[in-house]
C-alpha cells in the first residue's frame, strides 16, 4: 500500500462493461473513506452496449443514449473519479503508477495506484492495405465509432455499401444498412458467412442474407480500397458540401474518400465501407509492460481474474483470454456477457471479497432479419484442432408442434465425443423460438452431460412452444443412437 495516502487507490483503465462493473462492485464493498477509485476512459461514453450498435445504426434503437446503462454523471455520483477523454499511455509496474494523456489538451500526468484493473477492450481489425484508413471506411466497436458511421451515412449521397467480413458484426451491419436503404455487398474470406458455424450451417445464413437483398461474395480476399471522388461528379459534390472539403467528422473528401473495394479479381463500387472482420485484444499497454499474453494476444489471468504473476493487477473483458470449459484451452471471446461477469469478479476481489470466473463454453446468438443463429461449444474444426474424435448429427424440426399455427422450421447440428457421448457443441439456425434454445445446450455443456443424459431432460412442453420432443432432444437422441452404433 502507498503510505503517502490514508486510503487505497484503485485505478481502472477502460470505462465500459468490465471496467465500470469492477469499479461499481468495488465501491459497493468499500466506501470512499476506505477506497479511492479513479477510472480512465479515452472515449466520450461509459457503460454502454456495443452489441446494440448495429440496431442503433439500423434504426431499431432510435436514440444513442438508449444504449447507455450508466452515464458518467451516475458513476461520479457514487464517488468514482471518472475521467473521460483521457488515454493511459504507459504502465510503470515497478513504481505502481500510470501515465495518462488528456486527449483534447494533450496534457499528461502520472497517477499512482495500489490496485490496478485493465479493461482496455478490443480494437477492430483494420487490414494492412492501401485505402484502409480512407474517409468512409469504418470499424464499429464503440459508440464513438457508431456515431462516426451515422455521420457518414447522413452526409453521403451514394447508396452503395460494402461490408468486409461476415461474422456477427458484419452480418448485423449488413442488415442495418439494408434497413437504411443501401445496396449492400458483403465480401467474405470464408466459404460461407458466420465462420462461428460449420459451413453446412453457414449456408443457411447465406440463403437468408440473399433473401434480404444482400449480395454475398464468398471466398474473396480484399486486396485494397480505392479512393477518389467516385459516385457523384466533383462539381455536384462541391455544391452539396460547400466545396467538398469535409465529411462528418472533418475528414478530407477530395481525392481521399472511398470509392471501391477490390478483391483478387473484382471491384465493388462503394460509398461507404464497414469493416466487420473481427477484433483483437487491445493489449498494447500490457505488452509494453511485459505482462503475460496468450496465443490470441489477450492477457492471461487466473480464476480470480488476477493477471498471472501479479498480486495487485486484474484484467477483464475483451482484452483477456478465458478458459474454454469444453476444449480445456484458452480462447478470446469478446462478448458483453463475459465482460460484465469479469467486472463483478474483479470488483469483488479488489474490494476485499473473493470471487472466481470458471470459464466459458462459447455461447452466442444473433439474427439476420427473422432468421435466428446460435451456437455453443465446439465446431467440427475446433474439435479436430484439439484432437477430439467426435460424431455429428443434423436434424430438421419445428419451433412449435407441427399442427400449431406459425410453426417455423429449425435446423439443429450437434457434436458428441466418440465413445463417451459427451456433448461437444450445438449449432441452431431457424426462425422465431430457435435461437434461445441454445441455452439448453449451454447448460448441458457446462454440466459435462452426455447426449444420452440429455435425452432425459425434463423440458417444458406445450404445442405453442415446442413439439412434444424438443428439437434439442431430437438431436440428442439421434446423436446418442449414432454413438451406440459406433461403440
């Protein structure tokens, strides 16, 4: 403890889910007289739902502030010294202090700590290619990113959008842009969209996207982004924007604005480009300070979310790697659900209590229009990579009893370990009522159940909600029979 102060100081780097959950939980356990809490956030917002940004862009959420769970003023009212627009640029672990820079003024100052929380999040992957930083090219990770994209959409006259990547963000942003009246092309490096699914399930997503009017281009690698005026003539653009110097946030238009995305053999005109090719852990500070990083570039922690080898430093959220309970290996899974749980655990421990985070099974759900997409556990390639022998089955069922009105089709794919029958993973693609069924499988995975044990699960049944044999149980029965047949 720093003897120059009568109370401990907790410094939090990052003002979103993990960081502010940690700060808030620590404050619940220790009052201002016992613990001073200082939080640094380089953006304009705190405690917001990044997962909701595509729905804000698409108009389902009408106001940006609806995505904010707790404002900076609310945090400050709880005696948390929250400093917005302040970026931490250096960690000094030996002297237990951080250097922070005011983004607007450029002024820098050191702040000492007794306990430190790293919640620096993740950053969108920007491909290393010509034009990747051009005006009109956007990553979508923070509310500031979302606002910048909306500013571009408001000022752009053309209506052609290209989304690079077809993961969760890419698919959701493609739908959002369709809702805003754009002609949307998705350029995807994989064989099918949603690489979090096996390709045979991803093709169902492909069909739904094309049905929505989205042009899917698979097996395509973007090589460069062309810039220039494009779309409208220089004179028209000059008249429209008062000389054509600025767009939205003040970025130069003339000669520097995106006009097309180029792959190995094609060129796709674009007035706006959204990068949806994933994120990487933002661990620049941690790496420079020599803190331990995993194979995916995320910080490594123990079950208490304490950084390995450090007594008074914790880390959580999108900047860490977590234990996959199915494979037994470390994974980087950037989700708000995990980040909030990490923050609760960190805040409890930093506040003098005790809590642990055991790991994850990799559950996620999304949608394209009315098509619901869900997965948990391992894909086929995941199981192959960790050396597991497995059997897979795919079944077709319905969300309700077949005779009940508005029953919709559902496809369920299930993986089980060869011989033991241990459940390894489930993927679901279907309409209303399909996505959240993945939670049944997530619980079964966490409990280490076999597919045979799953067949006896006492699930709720009534014709408006399920067939008499729920689709998950149908898949489990088929997988169990296959395991018995190969044993």
